[in-house]
């Protein structure tokens, strides 16, 4: 969600790390909101959908997302 301070924090980190991924505002997209709740388990943003080797995981909590993104970047160097 655009006004969510936790989402702002994650978006800022994505920019800083140079990671360009699709960002969905679930408040504006009912279908994606349903997917988030059904597959992720709850309505809370930000949430990072991680797809790896045909497995999907949903990561909540801005600090956890940022930690994951930083580790991802440091491992790819
Ligand atoms: N501790 C969480 C807090 C996230 C949070 O509170 N997000 C709010 C939006 S700013 C939310 O999704 N609330 C659920 C709701 O509105 O029902 C984080 O750091 O990501």
C-alpha cells in the first residue's frame, strides 16, 4: 500500500539495493488481496512473495524482508 510506512521502508531498500520486482498494491487489486490472504495466510503488508525452484513462500515483516533482501544481495556478489 502506498501510504504504509513499512511498505515505504521496504520499497526504499529495494531501490537502494537496485532490485526491481513487481509491486502490487493489494488495496487496489481485490484478486491479489485474496491471493495474499489465502496463500500467505493473513492480510498484512508488506509481504514478499518468493518463488524459488517451483516453491512459493510468503515473507511478512518489513525487517525480515529487508534482512532477506540484503542477504540475497550479499550472496550474489
Ligand atoms: N510489523 C509489521 C507491521 C506491518 C503493518 O502493520 N502493516 C499494516 C499496514 S501499514 C497492515 O498490513 N495492517 C493490516 C490491516 O490493515 O488489516 C512490519 O514491520 O511489516
